[in-house]
C-alpha cells in the first residue's frame, strides 16, 4: 500500500455520554464536530467529504449539522445502519478518501436517547374486531410476545444463551453474564465521559430488575445522549502537516463493513456471529496483525449476553472458549486482552449512532497515550467493533503512529 | 348450517396448518438448496434460486436457545418464554408453553413438541389458534 493509500485519524472527539437536557441533537453533533476539527487542527474549509448519522432524527442530519458548523458545498452523506451507523459514517468518509475524491473527510454520529426505554417491540394495539390475516406471515394479530420476542434485550439474551447451547456450560448462565457486566461497570469508574460511573457488585447486578433472562437492567446498554466525530486524512496529506499532528495521528490499519451472509436459522434469530467473524478475519488480514497483537478491544456489548459471543467472533479466544477466556480474567483492564475499558455500552452508554465512532475514540485515547487514569500502558494496537442488528458489522483496527 | 357445527377457527399465522391432519407448520423450501423460509421470497437468500415448494416442518425438536421476557411493550403479557427450536434441521421461532417460565424448568437442549391453543375469539365467533412448543 502506498503512502497515499494510508488512512489516518487526524482528530477525534466524543461528548460526555449521559443526559444533555440543554442541548438538542444538532447541538450535540456540532459540539463533537467542533472538538474533532480542533483536535485535528483543521477547519470545515479543509474537509472534502462528510458523512453523518442519527437514527432517531428525521431528515438529513448531515445537512443540519453543516448549517450549524459550516456549509461549504461538499458532498454530504446521511447514513443509517442500525447500531453500526457511526462506524458506517466513518467508513463512508474513509472510502471517499481511498477513492481519491477527497484528502480530508469528516464523520459524525449523534443520538438523543436519554429516557427512551425499551427499544423495538411496539406497543401492542388492540386486536381487530375480526381476525384478518395481515403482513408477510398472514398474522391475524400482533406477533410480538405471541411468537417469540422482538425486544432487543430478549433477542440478545437468546444470542448469548445459544452460545451456551452450542458450547455446553455447567455453571449458572445468569451469574456468568452478570460477571461480564460487573467488569464493565467497574471499568467505567475510571471514565468521566461514561453515562454511569459507579461500580456495581454482582449481587446488585443480579438483584436488579429482570428485563429478559438472563439480562437484568444494568446488563442492558444504557440509553443516553451523546455524539462522536472524527476527521480522517490520507497519508500523503498527513506528511505535509506539523510533526505534532503526525505524532498524534492514529493509523486506520483496517476498516471493514460486513452484512450477514445466509445461513440456516439466521432469519429466525439474527446471527451476529458469522458477519463479525468475517469482518474480524478481513480486518486482521488487511492490517497484517492477529488478535494476539491487540492491546485493547472496544466491542459491541449492547447486552452482557452479546459480549461473550464476540470474544469468540473476534477470535480473541479459541473457538468455543469464550467462557474460559472470560473466567481467566483476560478481558479485565488488568488482563491480557482488555475489553471495554471505557465501561462499554452497558455503563459508558449507547447513544446508537454515536457508538461506532465513540468506540474508535476510546481506542485512539489509549494509542495516543491520552487515556488518563484508565490508560492501558504502552498500547500500540487496538480494535473497535460494532453490530447493527439486521445485520451490519463494522470493525476498525487502529495503530499508534510509528514516530 | 346446524347447531352441531364446530366453531370456526383461523390459524394465527398462515404458516400454521390446522386443517390437514395434525397441526403443523409449513415452509417455502428452495428446490435448489433446501433453504426454508416462513414467508415468501423472490429468490432464495442462500443460492438465489427462484423455484420453491411447500414442505411440512417437523413438529418435534430441541430448544436451541431461550429467554424469559419479564419486561415487554405495553399490552404484551409477561413473563413468557421466547425461544428457538431446532425442528429436525429447521429453526423455528416460538414461545415455550406448558411449563413454568423459570430457568429451573426451561433447559437448553430440552426436547419440545408443537402444541396449539386459542388466543381469543373475534366478534364473528372465530377462534384464532396460535402455536407454541411444550416439553415433550
């Protein structure tokens, strides 16, 4: 790959995640963009392509944000890819730079989600006075709750339990998954930008409100407000910038997006495994690294039950060995492969469209040595992963600048 | 019409068959690769073939995965057990019924079989019949 094909993150930002009652979606996204531009040392005048996403926003969020921070007439892409929206925006900007259509690109993901409650699973309306088959399944009434569940906590609970069926586990699933949540809530105590920063004991987690067994409330991703943005640049342009900009730039060694290939059962219960495994495989090949080289991983723990399967999908452990891998302590911040040192979606929070870039931001903090009290010492290589149900998977492998 | 006629009934979904032997599910099967779908496809998601036939799905299987939903959208009765059943190679989504909704009674890999039950009667007196899986 020639230098001009290299892609670098020049500037990146994440707002505090939580409840921003005094800011609307545009305010939050604009704050992230201004911070990312300042971090990069460039202005909107330099940006040649812009991609943005906000799942809960009607209309073109990219143009709304341009009106708030700078309208220069550049191509603006509004992207929507479920929980992988932020990573998709990031990848859209990267593809434009790789194609040579721009030297600098900007990506932003933003969401106002505080107090949103249960996602998916619509309120059940009253049954019709006369049973009439409707929809693709000819259902005579609402299906959710009558033929399985459409709620996210329930879908991802089944994804975690399925792993324990395929790789039989002697212990109590509830306790195993609660321990994963305990780790992430513990990690978030060191992250001032997390929505929740209090440690939770195993007893507290297991004793909290049950949502969908084995996921209690703190084992579910935290709905909150937040935004993240990143400025990317090609290698040739980076070489013309200051030594300080070059030193802080983070190399995008791999940028991958996959969708779910057809397999038996994938249209019955979403399969988040194969597309993640495919994305990881492609990412490791593109970056020329292996999972054992990673100093930290931010993965899509939208529920405690999801984190377990992704240890295996990202090949952080032996096939089928996710439980032993977790029980070894490997994924705590003191372990061999720290996972979700930010606190993860369960504690840092999950403002949907922001998450893909926020995960990249977290990894960049450590690669730049700017992680503060939660710095993973000497981090040189990290991986950021997100899943959008439906499904889409984004994986970015990030590398510390050599200089 | 006579008073002895059995009350009218309608399947809850169109892939549940009530009037052809024992109640069972049917799927659209790709004649090319055997992939099965519970609703229509323009082409097979696996091999892109466009020929499909109708096949009966096995009524017994094993529980591949489950969750006990305690918190759902307003109007949905909780708790209930949602699961995925491997019916002799065809995965089916459905509720697990006929046993208490707690992890002491629901086990991964447990054998289950299809069962049907009315979910209500409309103004015309027609009963809607749904399916679920009960311990075999």
